[in-house]
C-alpha cells in the first residue's frame, strides 16, 4: 500500500497522520480530518479516496 498522503481535498494543504487514541489524517492548514480509524491503513485510504476519481 502506498502510504503517501494526498493534499487536502478542501484547501490543498499538507496532511499528517496522527494517533490520538485512534488513527486520523488531518490537514495542517484547515484542520479537515479523515475521522477516526483503528489502523493507519484505514485512515490513509479514507483520506486519499476522492469521490471525483471514481466517476466515469
């Protein structure tokens, strides 16, 4: 799995992975976040998923 984080979908800011009880990815600029996940892999997948990439 690619562990690189995509830029924030809202402001294009840099994202970071954090562990605050559970894993979360957040934007250091606007503070948008992925929500809480049990694994780093789940948090990264959620953050990197973009609705517009799945459209045909």
